[in-house]
């Protein structure tokens, strides 16, 4: 497992990959934070991710990192793409054969790669959090938002809670991406399937036809977890659902990986 972890980090630290991944994670987080703060005093109706960030939430002790939570769906999609491209890339380039020659125990290989991707995600979200914090403090002052609660008691623990919730939700997104990549052996198909289901099939179709799906469907649960719970799914229920979905997706990926003939 340690060897697989290290070998995966060799791939993850390639300049182009790091630059692209961080640009996406930081870009979405900063953009949504900036737009939300700039429109905080707008009394008109807001839609999309920005609607999650009200003036009251921004003025709360954890408001300095609230933009990270508002961007959770986009961060989840980026994570799905990161996991899917790395898993599928092993099959596309044929490097999976070399890896299994060195370490034939496939479950350990998968565990090591997953652990490396999760640690990379943790670092990427930490960088995004720093960027969001900087942008929030600069723009909040210009918009007349009181930032004194951001440096008071509870600010640090509140911000860490947001980071942890988003991190756990993104792990679930990533495991789904890895599972789809294991099925398809194609990063493009896996990413398209993930985006197609989570954004189109679930959000636009299932939730429109059967509103009850919002209380248990994967994307809804992951979004609720990142928000720390919402009116539809409580934090405890969201955490349980996401944990179950993540274990299920990882199990399917592991079973597929162990039973697949790798000849090319």
C-alpha cells in the first residue's frame, strides 16, 4: 500500500496536473466567494450557489470560509474529475500492468492510490481555503460587512468545520469518479457519466419528478453534508448517507478491479 501511495504521488506532483487541479479548486472557490460578497447587499432574488451565502451567513464567525461551502458542488465535480482521470489513466496508458507487476495485491494498490488522492485533495482544499480567506477579508471590508466576528472566538473552529464538511463531501465525489473510471476505463466517459447523473439526471430529472429523492439521493446528501446540514437533510442524516454511498461506491470499484483481466 505504501508503494502504491508513493507511486501515485509521483503522478500527482507533475507540474501540469498540480497547476490544473489547483486552478480549478481555487478558481471556483474564489469566484463564488467574490461574487457572493459583492452581491451580499443585493436584496433581489438570487439563484445557484450564491443563494447559499446570505449576508447573515457571511457575518457569522465562520463567514470567512463560507464561500468554500457554497462552492462545494463545483469542488465536488472537480474532485470527481481528478479521481476519474487518475484511475482511468492507468488503464489508458497501460501503466497499471507495471504497477501490478511490482505489487500484485490489487486491493492494496487501490487503497494506496485512493489514500494518495485523498491526501492530495486535502492539500488542494487547504490552498483553496487560504485563497478564499484572503479574498473574503479584502472584499468584505469594501462591502461594509463586519469582519470582527471572523477573528473572535469560534471563528477558527467554525471555519475548520466548513473545511472538514466540504472535504468529506468531496471524498465521496472522488470515490464515485474512481468507481466510474474503474467501470469504463475512460476518463472522458467517467467524467461525462458523473456530470450527467449528478447535475442532470438527479438535479433536473429525479428531484423534479419525485421531490422525495432530495432527502436521500447522493448529490443532495453530499451537498447537505458540505453545508453542515440544511432544511431537507440534517447533518447527521447527510453524514450517514454520504458514508454509505462512499463505502458502496468504493466496494464496487474494488470488486471490479480485483475481477478484471488486465491484458492491455
